[in-house]
C-alpha cells in the first residue's frame, strides 16, 4: 500500500470514529433527524369524472401522510389539505379534467425521507355520443333553530359530486357555493336535524360520504366514508340525531349506524333484511319507527310486473337497531316514502310500469303505538313520480314526476292538500318543472320548494302559498 492510500484510509477511519463518538455523546445530528415515512395511496373518491366538468374536491385515503404532503393529479400539484395521517383533501381544478383520459393520482411527501407514493388511476370519461345528464336529488339544510332553510345541496350521479347553494332568505333563490366530491354515483343525500352534518349514499362505490357543514358558507367538508351494503340508494337520520339508516338496493337490506355527536362519523351496527330492491328509507318524527319501500322487481324496471311493498320497523331507542314489524302492499315500483310532521300518516310515490301515463301516491295511517301502517288508498300523480315532499305544517304534499316511456308524459310537480284528520290527499293540480324532475324538497319554513330536473341539469325554484299550498315558479338555476 503506498503512503497516499494509507493516509486516505486512516483519515476515513478517523472520520467514522469521530462521528460515532459525537453521536454517542449527543453531539451529532444523525440521531435527531426524523425522516418522513413513505406515503401510500389506497383509494381515491371520486375515482372518475366527465371531461369538461367543474372543479371538484378529491379525497385521498392511504397511509403515512404528513402535514406537508401534496396530492399530484397527473402533472398538477393540487392544493392539498391535511386531514390526518390516512387522509388528504385535494382541490382539483377544472383544467385537470379538460379532456378524456387517465390521470395518475399520487402523494409526495418532502424530505428528509418522504418520496412519492404509488399511483391510483382517475378516469376522465368522454361525453361524446353519450347522454350527459346526471341523476340528481335535492336536500335542504336547516339553520340551527330548524325554523328556516339555510343551504341547499344537489347530488349528481354522473359527475360524482354535490353542488352547494345558499338560500336567499327573503326570495328563496339559490346562490352557488361550489361543488364537493362524493363517491361513485351518488344517489341520495340527507342533512342531519342539527344542520351540522350531511351524508351521501354512493350507489356504485357502496359507501356513504360524510361531511361537516360550514355554518357560515354552507360548504361541505369531507370527513371520510363508511361502507354500506350493495348499491346504497337512500339515507335517513332519526330526529334525535343518534342513528342513521341506509337502504341498499342490491343487497336487499338496511345498514344501521350510530352517529358520533361531536364529529358526525357513522359507526356501523350491521344490516337488517328488507324486501327485494329497497329504494327509499324514512324515519317518523317521533324517532320510533322506520319505513322502507321495496320495489320487489322481477326484472329491469321497464319490464317489471310486480307491485312493491313497505317494510315497517321499530327502533330500539338505546342501541338504534331495528326490529322488523312486517310489510304492507303498495303500488308498482315504489320510489319514495315520507312521513308527515305529526307522525300520523305516511305516503309512498309509486312510479308504475314505465308504460302508463300516470303513477300514483299511496296513503297510509300510522298506528302511533305499534308503528304499523293501514292503507287508505291511492291518488293519481303524474308520469312516474320518484320523490315526495311534505310541507312542515303537515297541510300539503308534493310529488316530482319524472316521465315515462309510454304515451305523452305528465311531468312536473303534483300538488296536494292533506286532510288533517283523515290524512287523505286532494289534488291541487300540476305545476311545470324542467325536463325529467326527479326530486323535490321543501325548506323548514315552508316558504320555498326546490325540484331537480335531471335531464336539464338545473333546479326549479318555487314559492309556496301558505294558505293554499300552490307553488309559484320563481326561476331556475343551473347545476
């Protein structure tokens, strides 16, 4: 070994020894560096969008996220909000989904340590040659006093998000707040009685998106998802704000949950059997009973020949679990059930067989002790009523008629008065909405009503005459 090589080797050995000595004495820095862990991405919600759609919020679930982690949507570094070590929220701009294709979603954590995660693909679908309308449902969030509506929300099954609006308290007109991501194919939404939390049933991703509501702006903040059965289509919350229930159309059951009073998080209690193809769930105002419509389909809706029924349940006031009380017959292809504010009557919108010009609304009396229903007959509606909304006074009812495949359609919103003693409905006629009205909701003050038109991608806004219940159209707003 020449002298130069020997000297070099000696210096290296001395350097290593010095580092070891310093580290052992606490004088080095190597032992105090906390490396960021390598992030991993497990799921993203939503996982698809239509090309040319609006900006949206992407929820990324995984592990080892840190406060400085950034979500990458393709080549776009999205504005990222750290929720916790397993969830990030990314504001994804419209430009990122301007054209069809696939975007790789990754998470990058900075050094020391850190690095970029695995990729999960986000699909951006083309609208070319396809029908671009979105199935939509509308819900209204109350103010804390529950005396008037403060915000309105609309789910979109095609774009996998929720549009948010504030309500002008004098006129009832809506002002856009923006959109927020949901799961895949969101079909139904409910706001809890306190107006603090919201829940969306995502039919294709088999889960519920959970949100907190900003009390000032109405903006929804995602707080995660919880699993359901197959094809969840309807969600309801009990008046005490303790329990939630989800109708799963594919697995023929009802998912039951408790609600965390502080966070709004849903904790699963398990499922209970329903009929075939449950389509809607409602809780009575006393919080004692639950009603579920079952389509009882024997094939696709357009060829179905079965009448449906309504499953009746009692709620265990301590645990929130349901006890089956039996079923009662209703019309063909029931799609919505609602209970009047007094808890004395229930109403079911029956779409029919898609070939008739008119569907109907079935009327029931509720036994206040047992919760069982007694039929009071039916009243005609328009073509394929899909949704029914009840006035907070208990005096009026409204059904959204989306149209059928046979004959001239009778679309729009059917209006009814409710007999306070008997609970029977009397028609007030039909008012125009847009094309394919699919959902109707009223604000808690009883002054305004809103109907979503899923073929037009807009919302019809109405005022309500407090004496007659008649609706007056005050305009529409796009989604």
